[in-house]
């Protein structure tokens, strides 16, 4: 029976063909690695000159030629000494061979016909004829240090896209053009939402009035929702004794911590997370089994030492605000609390119109148990609890070994945006170890001291990153409840300025965020300007409206350019839509 080739195999095989094509033009090329990635593959090379887009066309042509030759992929197992001989002129491959020989693994080489051989663990098509010639494209060239280490040579990385069908490739390319138009860094500037100042520094966003309205509205929404579910809000400082993070185990282990600062002989850490602070709040008072779960939340700004090369608009920043919460729970409450978090998460994702939730459950790497705090039993229980919760929630899930934090396993949830791109948003972490570290306890019904468990959870994750995501998801056209300006009031001319102003003031008195246009500009120009700013409602008023005490409005999303309504009715309608958080 013939099996349809798997897309991962096609992508990986194309990486081999790319290396073969590069070697044809650059016989002295030094080869790095060529893995499969999301939507395609890449391969790293050290070459005698910088590549140009024309080179990519040449390589693509060669690759298509190789596909047409119907070359078989065949594996060969060889001893390390033999591998070293065959790759004697390939220093990066020798690096890998030495590494594998230290690990004591067997080495395989894959041959593509007789045109190319590479060190590889496999996962190919059986024959190049199985690769569709029109469903891949060499995409771009980037620099990448060998093994990602800046002490190593900089290589040239060629990225390729590859899909199962031509349609998928075309859809992906079209989506990418749309994504460029929606780039939150460009829209953020155009809509006056946030800025970065060289004097403040990279990765430190400054929210402008309009952007801050969105930010505060999101944070307030999280506050309301969590309060309604029994969370209590707290505030904790941005600085703390370094000793707190030594106790939590983060110090020296958590790379994103900024170096401590000296404050009059005391070493102070700049807070990278809120957990140990929240534990102090729990420990400040005794607790009975009856007060559990103890749910605390904070919309808290923390600081992380992100590498400057990895900073990216609001997606990756050095100061980020999390909608953080810590639930300190009895063991019999774990399942129901995680279920509640997942339900909240669902409600929030639906509100924004995110789809296709996918769950990743990060568990420990059982081969390296010394990396983790706590006993085997604790880990088994915690991992089991998360897997069961994911099953009950019903979304597609997979288990990722070795991705757990040192203090506990976690659930990460990914969602799909309007462009079908995936974003990881929510993290729920179950932790049996920090309660030990911080000697947390409650008194059970028999008067005995018992260790609780901790559930760490941020639903939006970083509010900054979430803003970046929704700016692109909505293409800047925020739903009414989030829009910085909800209604623009445009009098048709100077004569109706007073009527326009009275409408504007009435709207503002009803907490409808409004803007009054300057009647000196032409009406057409003013309408275009508010449309550019993606204001949901635009009111135009002139003689007829003033005489009747009405407003004439158009909505951002509708073709209908004229809807007349009494001002009171209009306010009721808008207030209702804001309250319902209508999309
Ligand atoms: Zn391979
Ligand atoms: Zn935490």
C-alpha cells in the first residue's frame, strides 16, 4: 500500500535538497544543520560570500531539477571514525559527530541518490519524486550563529516554506502580506497607542493615552472577572531582597532575572515574577482548611533581562505586566480550581474571537530528575492532575516532555487569531514545591498543619504581548468596549458646532469615550480621518438633526452610511453594546 508522504518528511527532505543545491554553486560551503520548522525548513551555511535573492532562485531551480531526477533517500549506519573521515572538511558536522560520539549514539548518514550525503537521524520521503515541485519556496536569508552562540561563527541561514498543496502555500503567502499590513508596531504608531523612546531604552514601552485606555480596560476586565470568581487583588513592590529569590530557587537558575542592585549595602533584586511575594501574603496570617482556596491576583509589572536582539515591539519587552494569580489550595481542590481557570480562559478567548484552542502539557524529563525540586510522587500527581483537567476541558492536547519548570508541570494554551496564526497565551502551573520552600501551611479539620499546593496562572499572560496580538488580530479596529475613541462627533459645519459639542458632552457624561471633530476642516476629510483611526461610531450632525434633536450615525463595519436616531436612543444603544462587550 502506498502511503501519502508526511509533510514533515517532505520539509526535511527539501532541506537536504537545498544543501545539495548550495553545494553545487559553492563547493566549499560548510554545512550547519537543516531542521524542519513551522511551515517549512531551514539550512545553515558558511559561504565565501553573502547570498542574494537571485541565489535563492538558482537554488530553487536546482532543487526542482533534483526532484525530477527521482532520487532515492537511503540510510547508512557508519562508525564514528568513518563519519569523521567522511566529514573531514565539514567542521560543523565534526562538532556534531563529536557530540554524538560522547553521547554514545549510533550515527546514520542519508544519501540522496549519489548527489548528496548528510549526517541525519532520518524522517525523509523515500524518493524525491514524492515531493510536489510547486508547493515549496525558498523564502529568505538570515544570519544565525552556529548553535545559537554568539561566540561561534555567524552562518547564513536559508529559510524555505513548504506545504502539502500549492493552495496552502498561496494562502500562507497571502496571510503573510495581510499580517504585514497589521503589524502592531506600525499600527501602534499610526493609531497613537504606544511608543518607544531611545532615552528610556529598548523593550520598555510607553503607553500613550489611547493605548493606555485599551491597556487599562483589559486590566479592569481581568479584575472584574477574577473578583467575580473569588480572587482577591493585592499589590506588591517591584524590588525585593535577593534572598527571596535564593529561597524560591530562581536566583542563578532563572536567566531572565536582572542583576541585583546595591541599595545601601543590601542587594535588591528587581522582581521578574510575583510568586514569592504572594506567598509572603499567604504566610502573613494563619489559615484554616475553611479559608481555602486562598486566591490572590495582581496585575503586576515585572522586569526581565531579555536580549536586545530578541526584543520585538510589544511581543517581547523588558517590562511586562501580567494578569497574574496564585491559588493556594488544598489537594482536594486542585481539580475544581483548574477547571474554573480553564472555563474562565474559554470565556475570555470567546470574547476576543480566538479559535482552535490547543493545550500543551509540559512535564518533567524523567531522564534528568535531578533538575527538578520535589519527589517523584509529587510530580506524578501534579502531571496527572493537569492531564485530567485538559481532558475534561476537551481541547486537543499534547504532552511535551522536559518543558516543565523546576518546581512543577504546566499547561500552556495556544489560540488561533483572525489570520489563523497561533499564539501561546495562558499558562497554568501546578506547584507542590514552592509551598515546601516557603513553609506554607494551613490547619486541617483535625488541627494538624498541612502543606497546600499552589496553582500559578496568568490568563492573558503578558498584557503587553496580548495587546500586540489583539492589535494585529483586530487590525486596529477594536471592538467598541475596547476602542480608545468609541464615538466621533462631526458637525457638518461651524454653524452646528454648538449642537455637536452638546452631543459630545452628553456622551462623555455617560462614559462613552468620544471625540469632537474640528468643524474648520472639510467634512469628507474629517470622515476619512476618523475612519483611518477605526472609530466604531461616527456621528454627523447638521441642520436637520439639530432641529429634530437627533443624531445621524454610521458604523465602522457597515455599508449603511445614514442612520437617524434620537440622541437618548443612540446613547442607550451604545451603552448596551459596551456593557455586553459586543464584537
Ligand atoms: Zn535528513
Ligand atoms: Zn507564580
